[in-house]
C-alpha cells in the first residue's frame, strides 16, 4: 500500500509539530505494513511557502530515521500545492513538485468554493503535460452538491485522491457518503491518509480493508497499490476504469 498524501514531515505546515511526533507516526506506518510513503507538505503562498529545498532538508532528516530504524517502506517527498493565482503553475515548475519526477502533481483548492481560476490553472497544467491529482474531492462543497463534477474534472484529465479518514467518517457522515459514492462510481484513483498527526491514529489500513469488504479486492488494490505504483513510475493511468471486468464491484454496497 502506498500513501500519496500526508503531512507527517515536521515543522513545515499544520501537520507534525516536531520530529518526535513524526517518529511516532513512522512507527504507526510501519505497523500498518505500508510499502511506500509520499510526504506532501502544503505549499500555499502567504501561508506555507515550502520550497523544494526547504522540504528536502526536512525530508532527509526523516528519511535518516527511517533507515536507522530499519523500516522497510520506501519514502518520497513532493507537496500538496494550493492551485490558485497566476504564479501557481510557475511554483510547481520551479520547485519540481511533481511526484518522484513524474508528470503527476497533487493539488488542492478551497473546499468552501473553488477559485475562479481553478479550472484555468488545471487546463494550463494538463496542456503542459502534467497530470494533476485533486486531493480529497469528497470534501469540496461543489462536489458534495453535484458528484458529477468529479466526472467532469476527470474528463479534463484530473485524477481523484480520496482521504482514508473520509471513508471512515472522520470528517462527518456527509463526507463519508460522498467518499463512498465516488469510489462506487469509479471517480477515485488513489487513497491518501491526509494524516496531520493530530488524531493519534493512522487509518490507511482500516480504509483499505473497508474498500476490500464493501466493494472488492480489485478496487482496494487499484487505489492503494496499482495506481500509486504506476504513478511513481510515471506510467499512464486510466481515468475511467469502471467498465472493465477486471475492476468490477461486488454487489454488496
């Protein structure tokens, strides 16, 4: 299993507050038997101005703990980029925020109302050859009101990353309902814990098992293992996959 979204690197954003907290969660990750972790601190002008150099400095300290502790999961670092403003694309390019040097980049926007330039920035990203992944679509008010907006974004070559905590009800019943509906509809491509080190739990394995039980092992494997591995290898990932027999759902939803 591969976690593509979290805030476990310390000091950089509203996630881990210190190295001790980070190390505590590294042990939780190891206990969950994760295959890889992609650290994604926020990048947001005016709030979390985390350049690639700044992130790498902290990442190297954390990676040394992973190696010293002989944890077997792989580590990578990128960022969760707030996609707003005329400099958003430049920030991604200048900081090489793509995941593992691939074309994939994790992005977000305001959950209470998408900015006016959001779709324009997405278009600019895809036109330049990038593959944007929208973090936690189930938490956006527009998608909660109209789940087909996720499909519209997918038709614009945007991938969807569902939070594990959303599936488990950690953000409330409405967000859980939307998260489950996105998975059921095939409007989900990745799982991410979005762990901020504030709930004293790491819920990835629990969410994986929920998808495995409620939908199918194929879907759980696709979102948690197959797609993330292909992303790390910079391979093309099908945006629309539900029609294929390989990823059919069990009839127990």
